[in-house]
């Protein structure tokens, strides 16, 4: 059975544990290990989507706690050389790799870093988990995903209101548009994708000031008909 647990999911820090039976993957390394309750010996690998510190700051500390390797794109590996200088495995876009009973593919996403990726993960029991965060657009369509772990950072309506009320400046506004996933874009993404096997949706990386948790859950559930949770 697949279990998803968030240790943190925001620009302050991100890390998730994806478990299936007695196997586990860690996704992102942006939360202090001392604040995470888990059996480190159970972890088969650490996957990192990009080099921003809210996703990668504690990479070295995670590696020290377990015997696992870090998987990321070559571009991310280069950027991370200070925090991950050993046990780094580079994965190219769209080339499947296997770690124990996990089969994983990194795919390109759109974010303001060197070589950002999302991961499509086949779990030991045959579930399909899509993990995508920090991207303003996803060009791929996926079939048979059972668990969506996907960013829903902001809604354009709230963002525009915050700009008008000067809660953020034009530069911040423009950066968000070109780096993070918006509610309407996520709705379009779900409409374009095969949801026939979907069991759960986890919304990730909500912005403190540009999001509305309850509204996001309601809208995504209404569109998809799938139980939806906000990861925190
Ligand atoms: Zn982030
Ligand atoms: Zn980022």
C-alpha cells in the first residue's frame, strides 16, 4: 500500500516520504533531518527535482543518515556539488532507471533553474506516482497515474489581488508566473490527463499568501472526482 507523508511543503522547505510496504523513497531534501520522524534504513533512494535550497539544502545530511544515493539530473547535480559531493547518480530526462523495486523516470518541467525535473515512479506494488513541483507548465500527458503529488502554488486571482494591494511587487509577480504552478493550469492539466486509475491527489508547495487551501481542494475534487489533500 502506498503511503505519502509530507515533512514540509512550501518555499520554506520540502521533503516527502513515499512508502510502499517496507520500501521507501525520499523526495527532496529541504527539511532538517532532526525534524523528520522516519526509519532512515528503510529509504532506498533520495530524488531531487532541482537545486533550490528549499528542495536540496540538507542533501548531504540525508545521505549521511542512510545508505542510499541521490538521483537528480546532470544539471542539478552540477549545481548541487557543494551539498551533494558523493553518492550522486545522474539521471537523464526520459531514461528509466531502477532502484531496488522502484522504476523511475525523470521528465522535464519548466522552472528558473538549470535542469529541473519531475519524476514518474512505479512503486514495488505496481502503483504509479507522479511527482511534480516548482513548474509553471507540464508539457507531458500521463496514463494510469494512481497518486498525483503535484504543485498548486497559487491562483491567478489571488496573486493579482495581492499585486493590486501591493503585498508583492511587479518583479515578484512576474517571477511567480514563470516558475510555479497555478490553480487554473493544474485544472487544465487534470482535464488533459487520464484519471481512470487515480486514487489520490496531493497538492504541494502552496504559497502562504497567494493560495486558498480550501478553495484549491474543492476545485480539484470537483474537476477530478478524486480525494484531494494539501501536503504540509
Ligand atoms: Zn520550491
Ligand atoms: Zn524552485
